[in-house]
């Protein structure tokens, strides 16, 4: 009886431990796709709004943060782009180094920021 009780107490802990080790799988996120469409259409205000919605849906997906930072740079809101990527680095732990690198590039100059975002998209496998 004691073994069964001990097993029942340990089982939820084991399940929680193994659940935390699962790989991150992005959620379906229509605002993310729409935000990227607005970026291509050069409608940066709408892109920011869509990326904000995308981040609310899936705060662990770096694409939303990168897209929002890109749109903010085009709107000459460099400080907001830096802030967005700071939040991204905290939320998206596996991509923290890459996001922090882009943040540093944006702080350095707008041109470095644009190239940093483009290279991060490429590193993460997006076009």
C-alpha cells in the first residue's frame, strides 16, 4: 500500500518533468501570417498590430517579435524595436542568443538592425 501511495505521489512530478522537456511546436497563428503580408505590402502600422496579436497568441514564437521589430524600424521607432527584442529574448529561450544579437545590432544602427533581422529570419529557417 505504501509503495502504491508513493508511486501515485511521484507520478505527477515525473509527468511534469517529462512534459517540460518537449520540443516547442508553434501554434497556428493567422495574425502572424497577416503581419508578414502587411510587411511585404509596406503597411507597417497594420503589421505592428497583427504582430502584437500574434505575440498574444503564441508568446514563445520569435517570428512575431522579429516581424514587429522589423515594422517598428520602418516606422523609425528604434527604441520600441529594441524593447520588443528584449522581451523576445526573455520569452524565447532557445533563440535568446540570436535575438539578443539582433537587439544589439539595432542599438548600433538602423542598417545593422535591418540586416540582423534578415539574418535571424534566415537562421531560423524563414524566408
